[in-house]
C-alpha cells in the first residue's frame, strides 16, 4: 500500500488513482474518513491512499495535541493486510512528515549524489535516524 502525503498529488496521479470527490489522506488525518474508505485498489495489484491540494492546509489545521500520531493510528487499522506500506512525503519537516516518521519502522531518504545533500540532513533528525533505521539513498 502507498500513501501520498504531498499536496500536489503527483504520486496518486501517476498511479492512476482518483484524487477528487473521493476520500483522501487529507480526510484520513483529519479523521473525517477511515483509511478503509480512502484506499483505492490499482490494476497493478497494489493499493493507494491518494492526496490532492487540500492536504496543503493540513499543516495549519492539525494543531491539537497528538497530531503527530494521526497517520500511525489510521495505518494500524490495515497494516496487517500489507507486506509494505510506502509513504511519499513532502521535502520538509512539517506535521505531515513528522506523522510519517511516527508511523514508520524504517525510512529511506532519496537524495542526489554529493556531499551537500548529506550535510543538509538536519542534526535534529540524527536521534530519529538512529532510532528508526533511516537510510539516506545517494
């Protein structure tokens, strides 16, 4: 299963998922829909929880305590049905990315080759990297 946590919804679109007039990850993290309602079964034999531009407002809307656990709570309902759950995140350290880190057991961070991307890895994330098994792909 894959989740698209970027407000552009490009990953969802590339997979052929519907992004509008259907429950998306935005409704899931806002608790307006269950994850089972948002899952779309793709022809390739995988499932997608789509995203769209509405997700851009989620950073400001998710202000209550415990907001960093929303995705983990939702995914836990269906995680046993999947071998892997892949989550595409925005390139920022906002509420949605923190939700992903809280949910994840392992994290891959793809980046370009070179010393600068590695140096830009925030020092505040080093304890998280050690505890979550983060791998930086160069």
